[in-house]
């Protein structure tokens, strides 16, 4: 898991939740990579593409955008 600092809060809350209290996002990194299917719950990156390994640090992140995916039930 990766705990995000408070600076990402306004960016997340300005976008629609993917489900109750979580976002499925694309994370854009400083090196130009885009990582899809990043789950963020309560300011914590909990998984990437269904796996618990987080292949980046907060310092690597330049933007976070909610993906347009169907909501989970």
C-alpha cells in the first residue's frame, strides 16, 4: 500500500468516485508512464491492476485521473 499525502485529496474529490469511497484511476508518472487500474481508497493506493505491489512512489506521481470504468457492485 501507498499512503498519499493530503495534496492529492482535492484532485480526487473533484472527480467522481468509481464506487462507494474508492476511485479506479490512471496514475501519470514523472518518467512519462501511465499506470491504469490503480485503486485508491481513503487516500491509500491499495492495488494496481488487482495486485498489491505498487510500482511507483508518491514522488513519481504528476497526476491522477479517474478512469471511465463501470462501477463494481
